């Protein structure tokens, strides 16, 4: 919703629905989650 | 490396339309933009008594980049979303607030947050440029709007405005931003009384098929177009005038600092040919008509986001025994230039960060885009490898964040030093042969960056490779007189005073007073956030005040989390004002980053994670941090529950 549908447009965040297919959005989410797990493991 | 030249510059003095000693009436205090105040009550002997006098909290917590103004006892300052506050300059009492009600969706077009760097003043009117492109005149006493005009009618590009307008006689000038996303730059002058357009100057040529622009730039544009190739107009060409505009009353000129190309990569932008006037240049224009007079291009054929939009400071100088009117600038590209304002001729140059030939650079270290300046031609001596020809991938410095970014430098005629908030970043450049523009994403023409290896030792080493310092630059000698090292990049602008002090706020949130002659640290205050714009000073009723507007903002704080202190931004922007004997207690705010609650594993497939890192680099990193590491101004997605719902 946030990336594709512009749920945070009112905060000035772009809407990337047309440029980002669902599998790319999922890949971004996986990358961010992986980074989160990394800092959780090393803090 | 020091560049030798035949000139000796000495005894520089204040010039241009000056402000009364006690006030700060324009962005750089007066038209010279020196950010030097003649006030000296706060000096090297008294500064230890400096304390907080009052504080004002803004409504919004987004980035603050403003330099305040002080006129007749009123302090004017802007916050994010172009909101203007008028405060009693002695005690912070709010007098009025002007909110231009910017549509928040416009923020999607802003490369580096919804920031605003400041205001202009003339004859009882405050001028603010709103993020959405309106230039607005406001009654300085009441905050009532007098007139407003939409300035973003120069083409269908993703423009915004974050810069401060400047007054030049009876005109008020403003440019805009957008070259990082793809835009065509221009600057426009409006009548201060009516808001009527007086002249406009485009900085790069448009599509030849569209004919002339019917602008002041038409007279020079055919010659400008000869320096471009290919179909440059498809992404606008760039060259936005997003920060520095300096008025020279003595010569009837204005100097505009012109930004980077759209896209960054000249191979894509201009078939890898031509100097691409007036990208990365200082252009002198007739202040009354906007007609071209001369230009100096610091980075011909820019291909590294090497803007020349940084502070343009005017001074009168004795050069080789002759009086000369000069300007000085330290653009992003790592050099410091002294230029004759009458002719545009380069008088001297020196590098403010280490620059070397590729052959003299240790293997594996970033290479310099240039290793010197030919003082006769004024052109850089480039390392050709730095242009990443073909499919090469090179680490180049200094790059996009700039050896000196927009944070204003100051100049003291007492010491003949320029005080430069300097830093040295390297970045990887490789052309993207498949590049296609994406709306609201970086127009770089480069291969997207991926993630940063999950190795804390390596990450620490990368962070430490970013060097930042305050440089006291001896203008005559073209070398550093002293430097003050910082642990992080993204430090604030500078104020110099007749009290032999310079003031600067660090990315660590510490506000500092430093001996202007020796570089000795004299006083500190833990503000918990950075004054990105410059501090100002003014005097009311015999008391000298120092004011800062704090709230981390700008490209470094959004994208450069790896080299930031990982401190969460304050809940709102603030104005802090100091005086000798000030005793207001400053309550501390918890700025620890949000806790980490990682979502369940989505996948451990390395190919998917790699693609995610690449797409994150294209769509997310500019605001949420390279490699997923936020500067803690906009949400750190690793710490956000939103990461579970993309």
C-alpha cells in the first residue's frame, strides 16, 4: 500500500505503483527485513 | 596541492549593499553574502559566558535548513513546508505565522526533503518561496500576504523550490530545484512591489524544435546550444539554480550558481560530448535585464553531480597591487575559486580536499575527478578515467554530496579566511546502458547501487572514509590556515564575527564557537540537532544575540545514514538564541533510534535480496538511506512496522 498505492502521499512520499511490479516490491521488503534482522542480531 | 598564480590577494574588505551593523537583513547578512558580522560583544574573551536566552519550537519535525533574518527586532525563520514564523528577537514571543499551505504531495518531487533555506526582505516585506513554486510577498509586520505568483511555469518538469529568494534593487530573484529528477534550470526576477515578472534566464538550452523561450537568455542561447549534443532536452538538461544568487550593486550584476546535469551522466545526457554550458557554472547577469555578461564553468561537461550552486561571496581585493572586485566560491567539485567579477577571469584556485593524478593514487583508493586547475585557461586538469568511459566502474571523489555542499561558508575580512564546511565523499560511477527515466526517481544515468555488505567492520571503515572538517581557508595563499575535524559529514553553515569567532553546528548536534585566527575550540552547546543553515547574530538594546535554527535536513541526513551519528531527529525544528549570561535550561530529548523488531523472514534467496537491494537503491535510498541505513530523519525502514506492509 505504501510504495505502490501512495498511502503516504500526504507526507510527501511518491507513489511508485506504475514503475514497481509486485515482485520488486516484495524484493525490497525482503531486503529491508534482512537488514533489520542484521542490526537486531548485531546490536 | 597548491596552485601557484601571479596574484597576491590581500586586504579584502566588505563590499556591496551592506546591512546596518546590528541587523541580519538578508540570507548572507548583506548582499556580499560574507556572513561576517561587525558585532564583537561576544568575542574570544567573553564567549565562555554565552548561554541560552530563549527557545522556540516549530510545529513540524521535518528538516530545517533555514538561515533566519533579523530586521528591526523581529526574527524571521522558515521551517519545512515553507512555513514562516515571526518572533520577538529578544525573547522568542511569536508575533505571527504564515503557512502557505503547500500540498504535501508536492514533497514527492523534492530530492532532499520539504526543506526551506530562508527568506528575503525589502521595505517592510518578507519574501518566501514555497515548495510548490509560489513566490510570496508577506507584510513583515502582520504576516498578511501581499502578492503571490507561481514561478514554476518554465516547462513540465518536477520542480520544487527550497532556496531563499534574493533582493536585487527593486527586483526579487528566485530559481528552483529538480535537476536530480530531470528538469531544465532557470532563474526569474520579479518586481518586489507587484510580483510582476521582470526577466527570466534559462541556464541550458531547450528543445530546438520549440524555438526561442522569449527570455533574457535568448540572446546567448544559440551559442550555449553549441556546447551540447544528442537529445539533451529529453530530461531537461538540468542546471537548476537551487541555492546561490548574489547581487552586486557596484557592478549592477547578479551571479547565479548553476547546478548539475539531468541526468548526471553526460554519456546519456549529451552523447558524452561538450562542455554543456551553463551546468556547474557561475553566470553573471545584468541585474536589471537578466542579459548574459560572463560565466565561469567550474566543471565543464559535468558527469558527477558537481553543482556550482554553493555560496558566492563578494569582496574587494588588492590583487598584485591593483584593486579588484572579486567573488569566491567553493563548489562541490573540491576546488576554491577566486574570480574577477568584472570579467569572469579566474584569478586563483586551490583544492580544499586532497586531489591527485590517478597515477599517484594508491591502488584501490578513490580517484580524483581532477588533479588541478590550469590557471591560464581556467579549465580543470581531469583524470580521464574518472569519466567512467565504456563499461568501467570507478570510485570517484569528491562527488554528489560535495566537498562543500549548500551549507553556507563565511568570509572574514579581518583574517582574509573563508570558513568552509567541507567533507570528502567517494561514490561509485558506472554508466547504465539500459537507463530509462523513472518519474520521481534519481535521473542519474548510472547503474543503481546495491546493498552494503553486512559486515560491521567494513561498514565502520566506509563510514570513516568520509572525512569532514571546518576549513579556515587562507584566500591569499590558497591553502588551509587551520582545520577542525568532525566525526561525521553533514555539518552546518558558518558565521564569522568581528569578535574573532566563527560559529558552526556539527552533525553531532554540538554548536561550537571557534577562535577564527587559531582554530581553537572556545565554547560548546549540546543542541541535540544540527543548525544546517548558518547561525546569525544581531544586536538589540546593547545586547548581542546569536541565533540558530536546528533540525537535521538535506540530502546527507536522508541518504547518508552510514556516516551519520544515528541519532533520531528532534520532534520539531527549533530556534535557539544565545546571549552573554543567558541561563535558560535546555531540557534534553531522547534521540535514541526506534527499537528494531524485524519481521519474519520473507526469503533468504540471495538473488531476491540482491534485486531488492538494487530496487531499494533506485526508489527508496535517497530518502530512507543508502543500503537501508537511514539518517534517522525520515523513517528508518529497518525499524519501521511499515516494512511488514510494503
